[in-house]
C-alpha cells in the first residue's frame, strides 16, 4: 500500500511541478527549436527527463533552477546531436506583438540568438527571463563574475551580427 501511495505522491508532485514551471520549460525549448513541432518535441523530452529525475531531486536548489538545468541540458544535448548549418525562425500561429515593428525586431533577435553557441543561448535566455546573476550562475554552473563577463561579450556579439 505504501508503494502505491508513494507513486501517487510522485505523480502529484510531478503534475504540480509541470504546472508551476510550464512557462520555463517551453521558453527554453522555444529558444532551441526551429519550429513549433520541434519545440513541442523538446518539451516532451524535457518532461520525460523531469519525470525520470524527480525522485533524485533533493531540493538543494529551487525547483525552478532544477527545471532550467534539466531543460537546458536536454536542449543542448539535442542541439549537439542535430546540429544544423542554418537555423530558421520559429513561426507561431498567434501574434505575440500588436506592433509589426516590434514583431520584426523580435524575429531579428531570435535569428541572432539562434546563431549563438548553445551555452551562450542558454545564458542569454536566462538573462532575458530576468533572473538574477547568482541564479543564472547556479543554473549554468559558472561563477557570478563569469555570468557578467559572458553577457557583455554575448551582447556585443549579437550587435555585430548582420541579418
């Protein structure tokens, strides 16, 4: 009976985690995907990894930090296995911006970010998510000062890209 209760508790914990972190999961997958189908596939893979690892999550970091690490590791691994010479922008059926100029700017930014090395993409995503440097450092396993230096270099690189 205890084993069934443990399984039910695991399922409830997983459902709560996914509900609370679904935006985080999809944001990471979106940044590494070329289209909606690929983003959905990546998100599915992240969910599988989270399910497999939920028993080993010890709570030494926040759930959000853990989800970011799992999602980033999953997407980076996928990206390395399926390295593509050209990245295409993600097209969505909904208009995220009412202003066409803002939509165009977002599309240009997405194209530029897609050209970055996977680690740099992950770093810029976390920065765009407005996470504090210490949390970014914890997620990526680097020092806070390294986060700061890398962000300066990434922003300069993004400015230098021509569309």
